[in-house]
């Protein structure tokens, strides 16, 4: 073990009360492994691996699920892929969406039933994604119902709001609904490199339309190895747009779907976020096309499905086999 890191662990974890958590800075996989071995040997618990730190609970967690904060427990939020076809063919799309992708649409009636069961099962937030959800001409019916049941966020590239789709957008409720818009850079060069020529200008137009129409807007950037200092420039742009810190998401490319590079993720390396598609239930939305990440062929009944995911996560953690990390999608 690294003597310096071990001393930091002793001092940092020892400074918090039993049952409390703290973060210990790390600089790579070797440091993470050192923290794992130290906690196993000293009767403490790794709660979460972050990009630059490991969150450690002082003492043993009787229930690894309850040791997580409420908003990180499996089932706190539900992700729903309404469809998989899209107006873009992003080269890092984690589910290989494109204009020619099989749509795999969840029908309106099933969507409504799913939302209602989610509320009954204690789900606190709904995230609607795709594909491009606004490719569906009945997306407004879905979002109107969902936002009336629980806080709802819809992920979009904000590029198809013309004609009838624009009118449907304008008629959507502002209360309880957030539009999370994909924007990877403050300039067209990086954004268009991965999403297609002209997509930056159209996305920026969409961001401004959504803000002008009075919607709550969140901007999400997906950054790969070629991002350079673009994150700093993007944050400056979001400052100009008046978006607060909780209206910004930055995530890395995962090696899933169309991406041939990026973070390697697995059931063992991701904190689960229950995700439903037309083809079943998945461990996490970033891997909703990976057979190894499929939980069940059918989401019915949703409460039992959520418990199944929690039980699997609990079993992994108790066995000490997993260092679950967050992959922020929202």
C-alpha cells in the first residue's frame, strides 16, 4: 500500500464520526485499490468511487443501499427510453441511435401505466430519453401526464422544434418539466465533429427557444478524449445563458453502443439507475443496449423489478466485489 495514502486514510476517516462518510483524494486505479484494501482491513466501507476521490463510510454498512443518500438509491429515479430513432447519428451514442435505427417505441398507454406504477413504487423523478423523444408526435401527451405525476426531465438535442413539433412544445406545461439539452461545446468545431455539421447552431437555437419559452433548461455535455479545455469554455457560455450549477451536466464518453473508445462500464462498475425500454429493464441508461446489463425482459410489476436491482447491488457490495461509481446522465 502507498504509505502516504494510507496515512491520509487514517487521518481523514478517523476525523469523522462512526456512520459518517468522507472523501479521500485519489489519482488513479492503484489508489482506488489501496483504499479498497485498507477499508476491508480496517472495518470501514467504500461507498462510491468518483473521478478524483473515493467516498468512505467510517464503519461497516449493515445495508449498502441504505448507506447511500436517498437520491442515489436504485429506484429513486426511473429512466425511460421512449424510442431509439433519432435525427442525428452521434459517433459516441451509447445506444447507437440514428435516423435508421429500429424505433423500439414504448406506446402511450404503456408509458402512462409505467409512470403511474413508478409513482406507486416510490420513484421520485422521471427521466425520458431516446433516441430523440421529440421525434414522437405524441411526446407531448406523455410529458403532460408524467410531469403531472412527478418531476420529469426529457433529454433532447433541441433540433426538431419546427412546425407541429414547435406548437406541441409551446403547449407543454412549464411546471414539473425540465428540458435537458445536449450541447458539447461552446463552439461548433467539437460539437459538430461528433454530432454532425450544423448541429451546434441548431442546438444553440433550441437552447434559446426553450429559455425564451420559459422552460427550465439543463444543458448536458458529453466529452471525449479530444475535449481539451472545452469544458471551461462551455461553462463560460452557460454563465452567459444564466444557467445555475444544477442546470449543468458534464459526462464522459462510455464505451457503449456506437462509441469505440471511452470509459469501460459494467454491471459491477456502475451504481444502478433503473432504466426501462421497449425490450425490458436495464441496469443503467448508458448501457441500455448491452445484453450484459439487462435485468429483466419485462418491467411489470415495477416495484418488484426495483427490489430485484437493489438486492443484486446489495449482494455485490456485501460480498465486497464492487466499487460502484457514478456515471452522471442528469
